[in-house]
């Protein structure tokens, strides 16, 4: 079997700092005991951030008796950690290129989506024709390391008198509570798969068609458009996207491949650099909190097996500079 050599992934460790909560998790069902009450009162007006390992349900009962819920203030910050979900992070990383997957323009001009950082790095699924581009970017959640959480009781300023809502029922007195945070420090990890980044399938044979072409001429036109985007928009003169009617993954038993486009070393490199720059420039200001990336460490990883994401497990082995070419997983046959 032919071995694939070269840089197989570009991994990174991210440190971010901030203050407050930027990624809330709604208002779960909770309960508290009033003085002299025979049963607890259920509440759903407590705002909770995303907490790793937290459940609002205290106990499960198999005999059919009611579930028991947590008290709003009963959060042990030594056991559960605040986090920002990777979906939230992806949204903000690519917010400079907003798009609507339901737009009719997408079916008329799909090349605009493919020739973008969203199309090449974030990935997409177009519901109407099931075309998709698997994202080469793996990201973990951003997990807080400080645990500066606290319980806050809040209320609306002004009159607390009960009022009627539009249905004629008594409305809330606007007293509510939150689990909030002070200073935060997040650690996260990510990886760019070179195999997924470098190849863009243009046929549906293996169920991963990124773009529809009806003939080889159209395939070559898509490659020209990608090359133009990489060279002119991203500014890499030697970047090249090459079309072939049968790209076969190296090591395959049979020469059965896919119609598609392969990116060369310069094209891969400029996209990797763009992705790392997006992460370095990431900042989020919302929900009365903020966070920004303070440091990004990069590893050009040419290892396999246990060396996967070695920047996390074996930081002494990392290659912070690109010392060789990226691995090439496909060849035209």
C-alpha cells in the first residue's frame, strides 16, 4: 500500500480571555422551597449559561414519582465549567460572510458559495439539491478555566405591581435570577484536516458531491473560478485548483475515483493561513459579556495514530513552522 507522507493536519491550541457570559443556554425548569411550604415551587425564570456536566434534574425516579429539580443557586463551579459551544464559535468565525442556504440565488450561482471561506473551510449542506461540503475544520468547545461563577437575583426597576398581559391574565412581576460569571479564561483546540481541505468532489458517486457539473468542460470552469479566487481574492499567486475526471485516493485497491478538483500546496497553505488568522482575530461581544482570542499556538502535524492532536497531548513534539509540503491524498488516474 502506498504511504501518504507530508503534513496531514494543522492543529492549534487557543487561549481566549473575557468577562461575563456570551453563550446562554435558556431557562431550565428549576425549583425552590418557600418557608413553611409542603412542596417546592417550580420556576423557569432563571437564566443559565452553558455549563459542562450540569443537569437541572436532581434525581430520576423509576417508580413514577415526580422528578426533583435543582435549586437555582445550587451550582458547584468546582465540578461544572462554563463553556462556549463550537457552533457559536463557528458562527462568529465566519460572520464576515453571511449566507442563506434557502436563498434561490444559491441554486442560480452556487459558485459564489464554493469560492468563499465558508465554502472551502466552514462547509455547507444545500437542502434543495443535497450538495454538501464537509468542513475540514474540527473545533472543540471553549472551556473556562477560572470558574468565577455566581448567583444573582434580579428584578425590573420601577413598579413591581402585578399587571395584566394582552390575554387578561396576571403578568410576571419581572423578578428573575441569573447564573453569571466574572473574568473568564478559555482553552480550546482545533485541527484542519488536509485530506478534507484539498479535495472537492464534483460527482455523487460516494455521496459527497459539493457542486453539480454536467460535463468535463463545466468541471474545468469551476477549477478556473476557484483558482481565480485563491490567486486574486486571497492573494496567493501560485495557488492552483486542478480538475480531473477520476481522482483516486492513494492506497485504493481499485482505480475507482471521483470527478473533482484538487488544491495544490500553495492553495492549501493560503487557506490554512486564512483560517488561523480568523481564529487569531476572533472576538465576541454579546449578551452583556465578551471574549477575545489572546494566543494561538500552531502545529504542522505530519504524524499519524497517537500523534493526532499532539499539541494537546504531547506539546513537546509540535512543529510550529511549515517545514515540508502538505500530504497529497489523491491523484488523477
